[in-house]
């Protein structure tokens, strides 16, 4: 076991394994699953114009998000990652299974905190509300991103680079968590076995996260492991039927409105607040915060 | 949950996971060194190297260099940064060392990065500075190479020769202790 975990791995192989899961899964899991969901919607007579327009808006937000991510990556992010790796890091860890597994664990934990932050501060919610604003729940919703969704994870993954992990490995692990998370956006799969539901984030747990029912607000932030929620007091099981969406519905499938409505709402809120300090506080206080 | 509880649980989890990875890499490195009966300093072994290998490496690699256009070499200077592997196959040490060359305010410096035994097992190195490249224009260059011998470290002059875009040789001669190493880019 120790020998297996410490055996040196070649970069090319590691990148290939991640490529099979991170990139190719779109072809062999996500798209087939989405087709299955469309068939199910048709069977349940829920395949209507709203659903199609919602899915198209999801695709649009993903393209916009991806463009922002590429621009950020080219401009600075990769350079910052490498600079931190060379100058602000613990001794670099060798490339073996132990390093890969712990890197994915840390990326998953960072995802938890990134996600929790996006729910609990005004600026975070302005971008993440986009993901939650769909009233449907299928795999295309996983691709529904907001304008700052590419920025927040940087703050949470840089500490992992500082712990001695290779920046490329950290990025691959982050995408791994994101892809796992994508697979949870489905109504087709009910509850899985007890041990799985106890340890892992599942479609059931993530449906709760998307619920607008009051008891489901700000619960189940997990990426891969639900144990983070259990340990940090944000776990809620799926009991009542979930109503998807946000407390203040969007009622639009206009892709631009979908992508920017959170920023627009935050801007209007800040405009309505008196005093510079209050305006700034609106950025970092919880989304429902009002000055006393 | 109180903020302080959240903070300490989070800290504990991070320390546990990342600390585990570091402890594991440290211990498996240590264990292997003892198991292989290898001495603390791998560099020590480079010095006691037989001349046969030196000749072999030089003869083996030099014919390729003429094929390289001068312009390509200029561009490739920028690609010096990165990881380079050197194979050692002597009576005392078989395996390889991966060095990492960094560009530090215009100066290229190589640090030890990883030790690999012939079976492919790797252990991280301490990140010691071993080479400062003074210049490497065109096909030849010169640098300061640090070798350790019997507990003392010596800074000696080394000659660099570009073989191709992904290979260069480093040779030194220090009071009869000489070697030519072939550095291959990973
Ligand atoms: Zn969320
Ligand atoms: Zn979601």
C-alpha cells in the first residue's frame, strides 16, 4: 500500500487520467444523461418551451463563464499560481498517489468553503445566484455560471499551492471536483445506499442545496464529500419535496438577464443604501443583510 | 456553530490532510534511503564517477548539435526553465536526479527537485541550489556548479553545451574529479 502510494508517477499519465474523467466525461456520461433526462421530461409531459429556453440560457452562461476564465488564466492566474509555487510554498510534494489523493481532498474542501462564501457574502451571492435561479434541476443547470464564478475559486485554491502542491495538479483537482458536482444535478437518481449518502455528496443532497424551501437554504455546500457539511454544521437531509429556485424568482430566460441579474440586484441594493460604509458592507455581509 | 469552532475544525482538517501528505513523502523518502543503503548526499556520488561513462556520454550526444540552427537555440534559451533529468549510472549510484531550473531576475538557477531510483520510485529533494548559469548564448555556456564531497561543498566552474532543444551537457573538472552529465528536459 505504502509502496503504491509513494511510487513516482509520470506527469503525462496523470494528465491523461484527469483528461479521461475531467474532459471526456462530457461525452460518455453528461450528454447521454442529459438526453435521458429530456426523454424523461417528454414522458412526464414537462418538456416545454420554458425548459428548452432555460437549458439554452444555461449553455450561454457557461460560454460566458468559460471565456472569462480563459481571459483570467491568460492574463494572470497561471502566472500567480506559478509564482506562489516557486516563492511562497512549503517544500514541493513529489508526484505520487498520496499527493494526488490529498490534493483532491483539499480541492474538495476548498470548494466547500468557496461555495459557502458565495452563499454568505453579498458579492458572492451576486454571482452564484445565477446557478440557483433555474426552476429546473437537470445536468444543464450545472453549467449555469455567474460572471464572477471564475474568480472566487482562485482565492481558495492558492492556499493549496502554498501547501506544496503543483499548480497544474491543483487546477486538475479543482476541475475534477467540479465535474463530480455536475453529475449530481439530476432528479432521476433517488437516494443511494446509507454509507454512500453518509460520506458522499449525492443528487439527493444537492437537490436540497437547490431548494427554495426555507429549511433548505444555505445547506449542503459539498462538492464530492458531504462529510464537510456534517463536520461544519451545514448538513440537511432531503425530506420535504424540493422546490427549485431562489426566494425572489427571476422569471426570465433571457441569457443576459440570467447571467447578470445578481450583479444588477446587488448594484440596486447598494445604490439604495445610505453612506459609503454601508455600500461596502453590502458586498461582504450576507445577501439578506440590511443596515440596522 | 461558533466561528471559532468553524475555524479550528477547518484548520485541523487542512493540517491533517496536507501534513499527512508531507509526512508521508518525508517518511517514504527516509525509508527508501535506508533500504537502499544510500548515503545522505546523492551529489557525493556524482564526483566518484568513472571516466568510461564520461566518454560515452560525450561521444553519444555531440553529433546531433550541428543539426541545430542558431536561431532555434536563441529561442530555446527561454525554455531553460523547467525540470531537467540527469541519469547517473555508476557503481555507487544508479538512478536519476531531477533538477528544476528557475529564472530568478534574469539568472537561471538549478535546484535539486527529485531523486528517482531505476525502478521509478521518486523522492523529493531538499531544493538545494546546485547550478547558477552565468551565460548560455548559442550553443555553449558556463556556470557555477556546486558539488558536495565529504561534507564540504565546492563551487566549481562548469561548461555547458547545447546538444538540442531538450538536451545539454554539463562538464566539470576539479583536480582530477571530472564528469560530464547529460541534462534532458522533462
Ligand atoms: Zn450554491
Ligand atoms: Zn448546483
